[in-house]
């Protein structure tokens, strides 16, 4: 089906531009009217209330694996449930965590803090100073926005430090230098932020002095994306690394040596990390390549993981050890470290595999394949604290596993061994007897084979009548791997719904090449791949257009928005979440300028020529026949502007097309700030899907 070639409307001619006024009275009145219409229609259905109740029970269930991060002798967790909507920041020991019902020590009660200060605080993380991790810089967001306030906190006294470090609301970057000094990137006033809304200037701030007197140590340019810093205080390997993001995928790295900046000569699109420990000889540089790198006579392909001796590298040597090299089916999913091992997480046809590379005293590495759970999604987190000379957890790591039909488990592994202890495992939340998960491949328009997963409910047959939800993302080298969803179990599988997850180009399932195949001028390939999967579902009679819906969020919202317009006859439902949709103005809205490297610059005529062909807002036709779509967003989303969804819905309504809209007033880019909001939003989405896709006419 040919895409619209209608002349795109210029921003100045846009009658819905006023909807970009996020907190404007007129805009919010429009939002409340749309919310009321959607809630009246969907909440009135008999299945809405029980669906919301089931989803809220899932979200508030005590049968969850508490995600933990290690700080010294403690393992910290943020816990939300019915009694703690904002959450408890709490901690326990590893020995206690092993128990079925561990004892947790509350460090900060977010609900109590929010009530006392009459603020809608949402947890946004903590940066604590080792090796004792007593002093922390806690970030708090109003309503879930990316912008946050930063306050110094004493984790022993369990209170904010009177007169301590504090930053007002901004998209800040902070790092400890020592107990009395910080590096700070924040909004210092006019001209101090990039066009993308992130810090441009980095300063060194001494305790007891005004922020205005902090000394500037680095300045980026307004057209850069952000400037950040990391400080390594490992004894013998002290290092300050300043990073300037040139675009979303390219960065310059500088070592701060005294007052001098020394450029670290690494490929600007490589991911950089270091491996070293207190009391251990050797400093290793690790590079994850996003483009080919020639060293001597050897060409290292994009997607490789390379190791080099850091001291020799700084002297100009370019001798690498290859720890991973991609193939047609295998890609690097990530790395983690123990004291002497690099743990390499690999995707093989979107299935997790694990290898470990042991570094000896001379800096040489030896490989060992790890017998890890399969064939699903692996997550690996090293527990080693490089600041500790005699760390009892130096060679241990957390290994998580899940797949579509297997509940999550968390294991404690040790490098050099395949023996693991089960720390936590979820009970099954839905009956998977008779269910099955399969992987198939569709053929895209240009002949590329595109994998996708199908999760079948019990008793489903390939008769073309299955309510089916096709989910996708396809951008920024982000991979969609199998996951166990208790929400889908409660609201979808048990009612006979099929879930399909498409691993389209633009994602990272096959490394940088898979991502780069669908960037900028080639972005349409993501949409072609998604359409090919939908067509394959119809061909295999897994579903049919009457019963097939699509869903995606953020870049995935752009995906389903574009595909909805290009092939409307293929679908009967569209859930478009926190989306980009007006690609003529995306770079002018909030963090949008940071995504030009992914999509292109619409102000350049040659680049707008390709963007304009798929930009959803500009391609709606008055005489088009589109499925009744549901668009959702959040007023507090300060990453993807809610104006995208608002204006898309307004134009669909202007042209007489039926459409539903729901905007949560809180929630940030995640769409909700607490479990009650999440349950309401998800219940609206599932109720809508059943309304559109169920077998009943």
C-alpha cells in the first residue's frame, strides 16, 4: 500500500500547536475531556473493574523478586505495594536476602516524605560515596519526570544532611570526588544546558560554598547532547573520566589529570569501560564497538568486544584481545565484571548465552562457556566492589533468568563454576499447562528474515480467529527479549489472547548492524519488518486483521503510529503509548534534539524528504479508514513531549476519525507514578483490546 504523499503541514500552519503547552489551561481542559470520554466508554465495560483488580493485585503482590543493588555490606531495594505507593528505600544483608522472608531495614519512606513535604515525590536513584557508602546523593522526581531534585542523605542517620549538598529541579548529573567535593552538571542559568535539555557545563563544587562559586572544569557545546563525569576512587587506579556526548551514539572521552584534560583516543561510538580492583595488578580497557575498527592488519567488526592493557594503550599501543566477535546470529547483549572475570552476555537468535573470560596476572584472558539456563532471557550483575581489597563477593554475581512461560528466578553464581544457589524464584502466576512459545521468521520487503516470538494460550488453534497483540520497538539498538508477564497472564493469556513480539531492525537483537540497518534514511525498514510480521501472522492463520492489534511505546509508539497509517487494513486495534508522532517538530520538543542521530534532522530538506514519508502526524488522510486507536501519554513526561499524542488525536478527530485518548497527569515517560495509576492505565488498554479484538462480533 502506498504511503501518503500529501504535502506535510508546516508548524506555523498547525492548528493544534496550542496542545504543546503542557500545563496550559486550555490544553489541560482538552485532556480532561478526552480522558472522561475514554473512561466513560471503557470503564463502563463489565470486564474493566475485574481486570483492574487483577492487575493491581499483580503489581502489589508480595510475591515479587526485590531488585537489589550492592553498596558495601548492604543490598538496597526500592519497594512499592498497596501500603507504600511511592515506595520504601530499604536494605538487608546477603545472608538475610537469601531467606524466604528477609528482614528489611527501612532507610527512607517516600510516602512519608511526600506527605510531610506535600510533594508528589517519585524515586529517581541514589549515588553513594564508597567505601562506606554512608553519604548519598538522593534524586527525587516530581510526578515521575526526568528532571529531579538532588539532596545529600546520611544512610546511617537515615536523614537528609542539614546544610548538605542540594540541587534544585533539573536534569542534573552529579558524582562524588570525596566527602566534601562534587562534580556537578546542572542548570546553572541561561545557556548552561544543551539544546536537548541536559547539562552542558561541568563544575567542581566544594562543601560549604555557594553553587555559583563552583569552578568550571569542562564545557560542551549547545548542540551536544550532554556532558557527564565518572570518578573512580579505586586505590592505585584513581581516574576521573569526562564524557561529552556529540550525539546519541557518539561520545568524546577525556581523562582529567590535574587541571589538564587528555583525550582518550578511542572510537567515538564505542562503549568504554575499565577492569581493575584494589590490591590487584593490571588495568584493562574494554571497548564495545559500534563500528569496524582496524588495528594493525586486523579489522575488528562492529559488535566486537575488545580488551587492551590500559597503560600500553595510553602509550599508543593498539594490541587487542578479542573477547567477543559477532556472527550472523550472535550479538553482544552486555558485559559485567567480577574481580578477575569479564562476564559476557550473548544473544544467539534472541536467546541468552553466557561466557566468562578470566584475566590472569599478566592481563591475558581465557574463555569458558557457562552452563546457564536456556532458552530465554539472561541478566548478569557482578557483585564485586573494586574499592575493597579483601572482598568476599569478589568473584560472585547475580544471574537472572526468565522466558515467556517461566517465572523469574535470581541465582547467585561464582565465576569459574557452573554451580549456583537459587536466591529467589517467583511462583507461577498463571496456569501455563497447554501453553507454548515459538519462534518464527517473516520475510521483509527487501528479503531480510525477521524473527518473532509467538506465545500461545491454552487451546488456541491456527484458525485465524485468535485475539492477537503484536508488540514492537525497533530503535536505538534496544533488544526485545523474552519476559514472563504476570499482567499478560492475568489479563490476556487466560482469556485466550496471543502475544507476538517482533524483533525488527532498528533494535539490537543482532548487534549494531541490525540497528544501523534501520536508521535515518532507512527507518522505513523497521516499519516494513513489522508489517511483514503482521502479514506472516495472517498467512499462518495465527490471527487475521479483524483480530490483530499492535502496541508500542516511545519509539515503539512512532512505529505503531506509522504502521497504522501505512497499512490500516491489517489491524483492528492500536495501542500507542508515550509516542513520538510529529516528526517535523520532534527535535524542538524536550529531549527530542538528542534523537536526531536516530531519525535525521527535519530542518534539512534532504532529510525531511525521508522523514516526511512516515511521520504519522503529517500523513493522516481525511478519507483514510483507520482502526479506532488508543493513544496514551503522561503530562509529566519530560522526555517525549505529550504534545505528540495530543496533536495526533486532535487531528484524527478533526478529520472525523474515531479515536480514544488517555493522559495520566503524573508518571513521566513510564506513564504512571504508582501501582494504582499503572493498574488503571493497563486495565484501560486491555479492556480496549478486548473490545476491538475479541472473537465476539
